[in-house]
C-alpha cells in the first residue's frame, strides 16, 4: 500500500499529538511533532535570556542564533515515545512548561524561525510515510498531503486536558489560568502574519470534545482506508 502524508492541524490541547502518535504507531509511519520544534526554539530563547519575564523576544539575537540550534527526535524503546532533543539534550519535559506555553506563539510568529522549521519539516517528510501535527501543516508545509485534519474541541475540555498534563508534571495552575493561556495562544496563532492557524479548505474537521482516543483513531483510519480505496478505483480506470 502506497505511503502517504497525514497533516494534522488545530488548536492547542485538542489531542493532535496523541492522535498523531497513535496513527504513526498503527501505520508504522514516522511522527514529527512540529509544536515541539517551536517549543524547543522558545526554550533556547528562555535559557539564553533572549526572552524576558514580560514575554518580549529579542528577535534579532534569536534569529542570529538559529544556526546554533540543532533539533532531533529519538524514539525511546522503553517509553515507546518520540523524545525531543535540543543540541543533543533531551528537553521533552522542559518544553511542556507554562513558561514555554506563554512564549511559544510569539516565537513561532517570527518569519525566520518559521522558515527554518518548515525547511526541516519538509525534509523530514519528503519520502512520505509521515504523520505531522502543528498549526500550518496542511495549509503551508504539506498543502498536497493526502489526508488533512483540523482538530478542535470545547474550550473548557481543552483547558482541563492541559491542566491535567501540567499537574502530572508537578506544575500547578487554576483551570481559569490555563483557559486564558489557551485563548491567548488561539488568538496569537490565528492572527499572526506568518502562516496563521487556519483550516485548509480540504481538511476534515475533527471535533473530539466527546470522542475517546479510540474513536478518533478509528475515524481517521476509516478516512485513510477510503482514500486508498478511491485511489485504487481511479488507477484501475486509467
């Protein structure tokens, strides 16, 4: 069966990464977490004092430092997950903090940052057989992806998911604090000048407010099966 590209876009805390990982595992595809890439650049900025406590980014110095930032993903056989490495150091835990959450949208709106990340993403996915999630995968990174999804969910449900994730890592906030952070990220991602978050015209909307992880996986696997069936039918007619 031919390998394809699966692009998953959508709002924060809609379960994009969870679904993408499950699909990659089921299909034996590569998984690329583009959000982790932007989070890693943000972490680098925080570690090197290029972002202050008021969320002001020193864009000039961050852009100049891009050549010093090396990103990679490694599959951990023990945890069965992809882990993100920044300049050879595992930062999978550090990039999920609220401090990174509060700054990543501003960093990801910088044109030069997006250009470098998109170049890496296209290189990782050029041979197909990849599941990639983010904000502009179906609209900009892989506009010809065979399967495109746009994920969304109720705001309170999203906030509770992020709150649970943070709490599991020993970071404690109120539900309202997390909800406000998500709403601000939605606004920043949707209104930025460079490749804003928007649904591709041919993307299938997946609202998973009331769907289990198993329901979502089954839904997308059916989309993929339908795609292959239609492709086979079209090939037989030529």
